[in-house]
C-alpha cells in the first residue's frame, strides 16, 4: 500500500482496537501511524523497486518482518507498564505488512490503491460518526488524503520522477508519513494532558 492508505488504515485500526487493547486512542493512533516509517527501508535499494515490486523481496525491514514482530512482542514482555500499547504497535506492524501483501495481490494497481483509500475514508467516517470532534477529524482525513496524493502525484506524474530512478520519491513518501503523523499529534493531542503540566 502507499502512504495515504497506510496512514488512514492505521487510524481506523487504532479507533477499533484501542478499547479491546485497553489503551487510549490517541497514543495508539500516533504509534500506529509512526510504524509506517518502516517504509524508509525503501531508500536503500530504491533503484530495484519501481513502486510495484514486493517489499518483502527487496527491503530489509520487510524481509525481516517475523524478526521485527518477535522483537516487538519481546519488548512487550520486558516493558510491562507499556505492554498493551506495545502489543498495539505489534498489531499495527502486522497491519502494515498485511496491507503490503494485499497491494501485491493487485500489483499496486492505482485504481485498486485509490479504491482502498476511499474505503478507508468511508470506514473512518463511520467510526468517528459520534465523536465530538468529528468535523475536525473528517477535515484532517480528507486533507491528509488529498495532500499526500497530490504531492506524490506531482512528483511522479508532473515532474516525472520514477521511483527506481530517483531516491526522492521514497524520501518524499517517508517525509509525508512523518509529516502526517506529526500533524495528527499536533492537531489531536488531548488538551487535558497539556493543562496537567501547567
Ligand atoms: Zn511497507
């Protein structure tokens, strides 16, 4: 999957899973979004991947998915106070890999990828329908989706950068993942946490 699909699916996952996991939505959502930074591994062998190759065959944080998953589980055993959140991170990691596998099935067909992203938007609209801040969330989801795809569309279709010829494509994708996560952090950080400090 590409950046927008990963980020939107991560937020939907956090909204669905935070209660069963016994953790707050906000930290789980931020952690699940940040997990997608594992795609930074594409920067190393970018020249082998035209954007439609299996990440599991080429990129080391995807090749070592089982080891990474095990390491996160072990971390949950060691850091007991953070156990539930770390298990949430484990699920978010598996979600990322699962979506990459799904995208491989469709050979990263652009219609299928965009279709999946629109399904994510619809799911998020449903999941946040009773939230006090739903309008702010909806604006963020649609804004994130448009911004990420317009930037990536601009560099690939207008500037003509090819992922396997220009490291800038995967670098931009990584920066967009980071920016999306930080924007979510800034916009939705619970206010009571700030007032607790003052
Ligand atoms: Zn990936």
